[in-house]
């Protein structure tokens, strides 16, 4: 059973169930989140008898095993985690001058089947638990010996298809007794699970929403993202505009630029139409190659044209600086694989 995946209130019920005072829950949280200790026997202010009770009952402050890691020259580091049932997932550490970001997974594999993404090539296995999500951020922060300032649900899986565990994990990452990551520094990226977007808007959080857009007409988007057949662009943009209006948070529209596929004049005009008149930000992303893919990244001059045109129409826009591609840690490259003989 997980200690790492429960709230303080839930942990208080657990410890009092063992006949211990409520403050033992706060002590456990401090060891796990503030001191980065995942060994019950090392939690020196807990009675040994209580430590033993937790161990015998199967409660664990750690649910992941770091199986290996690979670091790119820019400092980005990809981690391969082994789950207790033998499945693997990945998480990525992205260091910048003023922020330390973890990109975490929410599922083992992915069922969305996006044409440009490596994650779904090996299929979908299961949702991650709250503890398995949170432990990625904890393990990476402890390994890097740094405070994680930002966390993004952009790893393996569709976060909104694992809604409850993902939201609970984000609340634990944000909590005062947790990792204290500001809600405005937490982001959920979705391929477009529309009912969950409306649900998230009602949560009264300041969590950021990112939409994997990648096309401006339904025919192409359905080819790239099969979920579009269920929730077409008009429905998705309506939900995204509603999220921005309800939360007063700018929604990010992620747009992977693929040469000859979605980077033409009509695509640019479509992007201008979809972004007109609401609180959004376009993130232009160079396509990252994956094995056996026919796609190639758009030319730099094409990306610059998109950038300048959107800016001229007063659309907030940026070109993502890709990180970690050399170790297959960039957008769309995660696929539960790591050459351990190259780990660092």
C-alpha cells in the first residue's frame, strides 16, 4: 500500500488506525517530501514499533525503482522507472537557470495512438496510481539534489484519461505538506478529452492546461490524433475557450510542426482562425524523429514564418527549445526504453 499517494488527512486516518497520534502523519510527510527519505527505518522520530507495523502492513513511502538514466549534454536527464508489477515508465528532468522541471508519466503506455508519438507504439498497459506519479517527481528531485519548481504531465499516457489519480497527484505536489510546487507551475497536457477539460475547469485550481493541437482541420487532425474523431476541433476549441474563461488561465496550444504535413499556408491561416479572440498561447514545437516514422521536422524558416505571422496578428506564440532529443527524452520520444550501458 502507498503512503506516498495519500493526502495528509488520509494518512492521519491510517496512523490513528494503528493507535498513533495524528501528528505522526505530519512527521511521515516531512520525512518523505521535505527530507526525501524513502526508508521507514531511517525515520528516527517514529517509534520502532510503529515503523514495524507500517512495514508489516505493507505501507511503503516508495513505489518506484530507478532502473537507469541517461543524460544529454544540455543537462536534460531521462529516467527509466520500474513499477512493482514489472512495467516500465519514463520521466524527464529539464534544468534551466530559473526553473527545474520534471516531465512525468501518468500511464504505462498510451491508448491514444497519435501518429507522431513513440509512446503508443508498444500499446497501453494501465493507469498509474497517484503514488507512482508523485514518486517520479520525488525520485528525480532527490537524485538531482534540487528543489523541483515545475512539473508537467507530458510524459507517457493521456493524463485526463487517468483523471482522478493525476489530479490527486498534482494536489500532493502543490500541497504545503507536499512538494509545495505552485499550482501555476503545474501543467496538464491532453490530446483532447473534452469532458475532462470541463471537469478540470470546475476544480478551482490554477493548474495550466495544454492542448495537443497539431492540426487546424478535422481530416488531418483525425489522422494525427485519432481521438479527434470523437471530439472534433470545434468541440475541443469550445472546451478550451471555456477553460480559459472559467479559470482566467491562458491555454497553451501545442503545435508540432511536420514538414509538408501541417506547415503550409492553409495550416497557418487555420491556426490564425482557431486562436482569434481568446486567451491562448501557441507553442510551436519542432518535430522529433522516432523510428519508422515518415515524418520530418519543418524547416527553420517555416517555423520562423509561423512565429512572425502569429505575432503580427497579436497571438501569443513561442518556438519551443527542444531538450534531450539526443537521449530520446524530447516531446513524443518516450517509449519505455533505455540503453543501460549508456546510463549516467
